[in-house]
C-alpha cells in the first residue's frame, strides 16, 4: 500500500484516539518549550521525551488502516 493511500484510508477508532493523544502531548510540549522562562535541564529533557513520544504516537495512529 502506498503511503499516500495509507494516510488517507479510514482509521480505526482506537488509533484515532492514539493519534489525538499524541497530538495533544506534542502541543503541550511545544507550549512548555515556548515559555519565556529558563527551565531546569531535567524538565527540558522530560518535555523533549514527551514531544518525541507524542510525535511517534500521532504518526503511528494516522498510518493504521481499517481492513474491510
């Protein structure tokens, strides 16, 4: 299956939830990174990990297809 067809194919409801949670995590991490204050190194590393996890969740959730 071509990647364009996979991205536009119907997505199962479970993976829609996974995708939405991933987008939410990425948005929260972006908001924390955008704060105009200096963050401790631990917080920066934690938020970076959350951003990566959210991006991976969103990508995997979008590429899952419903077989009919």
